[in-house]
C-alpha cells in the first residue's frame, strides 16, 4: 500500500505581479480593471523562469479571472512553454472592498490594514466591504472542490494576497482561521502539498519572490503602501 506522503499532490499558489491601484495624485483606479505594471510583468516572468529551471509541469492552471491574475499566469506559462488555457474561478477573486469615500477618516487606516494584522476576526471588513468571514465562505469550498478532483498532480493557482492568506491559514491551522500577518509579495510563490485527508496539508515554503528572494528592502506591507498613496487623494 502506498504511504501517505506518496499520495500527496502539489499546489503552487502564486500572488499576481505588481499593479498600480492609485495614480500619482492618489486617485483610485478601479481594481477590477488594473493590469500588471512593468515591475509586475518582470515578477511574473521571473516566477515562470523559476518553474522552468526546475522543469515544473502543471496539469492545470487556475486564476480568479481578474486581469492581473490572467496576465501573470500567461507570462508564467510563456516561460515554462506550456500551452494551457487558464481556468477562471470567480469565487477566488480578491476580498472585495467597499466605497473608499464612505469610510470615515478615523477608520481609514484600520479599513486598509486591519485585515492583515494578526489573528483576524471574521467580522473584520476590508475597506468597508466584504468581511473576512464572507471571504472564507467562498474560498474554503473552492479549495475543497479542487482537492476532491483526483485528475491532477500539480496545479498552479494565480490569485491574490487576501485569498492566499485564507488558503495558507487553512493549510497551517486546519481550521477556519485567518492569519493576517502572512506576507504575500507581488509575484510570490507558495508550495502546498495536499493528501487524501482534509487535514493533510504540508506548507513546503511560502512567499518566495524570485526576483529578490531575500526581500532585503521590504519592511512595509502592500496595504500600508496603498494607504499612504491614497492619503494624497483623500
């Protein structure tokens, strides 16, 4: 009988490459429409080269459908030389914000950063919009559906920072929890192995960013940076 480890399959979980959410004045750009910026394109290609160097082959590629995930996936596949059409799973879109203009001034910082600080309560809302609990309500069933399909061995998911936190939190704890402090650099790669049992997760590595794996200059989070950009407009 094969041992438990030999039955595990590999999920490569990426965050999309860098995008520009605010213009130079701090005015928001509709997040559903943004595509990769120059840095993001290089990050996506660098991730693809890392996969190609180890001759990684994907059986399936899944994206949220937002342009930044589709473009990242296509650049990865261009480097690996695989002709795979990414599957769109809209339930894996990023945690959804509300109207920034409706957030009171004194709640603004928490609205930007609160979802990504410590052990986050399910009622914590992102930018006045979707709550962490609502995010997990759609992410957890999607991951269960993916795991229940036995026709793949290696899959690439190209998703978002908040979504990746939800998946990593589930993998690390085996519970319905959200660990907000799990940093996800733009274009990063995580590797998760999954077995037959629902609680059989192995987090092989997390937040590996091929262009600068030591992340020597990184001190602030993505949402802290975006908060500073938005303050110019507000």
